[in-house]
C-alpha cells in the first residue's frame, strides 16, 4: 500500500512540474521578436553589393553570357531560401 501511495505521489509531482514548463514555453513564444536579424541584414547588404559591383566586372556593354543569366536567378533563390530559414522561429 505504501508503494502505491509513493508512486501516486510521484505521478502527481511530475504532472504538477510539467505545468509551469508549458507556461514558460508559451510565454517565450509570445515574446519572440520577428524583426530582421543579423543574417537577414547581412544577406540584404550582400545583394546590394552584388547589384552595385558585379556590373563593373562585366567590362564592355554587351548582352550577358548564359552562365551569368542563369547565375542571377539561382543566387536570388538561394538568398530567399536563406532568409526563410533564418527567419524561422523554430531554429
């Protein structure tokens, strides 16, 4: 009989201890700031730098080559994926 009381008390203690942890997690989720982080600002600055300085390396005015035409959308998709992962609050 004593063992059953101890087991019941242990179960009750663990149930009681879980409640504040869940409340703390809910409070933490409410206080998350969803603004731009350091990674997002850095990625945006890199995009601006690429847009400003890559044309200087192209040389004479001519249509861009096929690899450069393919590179721009691939770079933009990579930046969008990076920003979406960086802004995900679960990471």
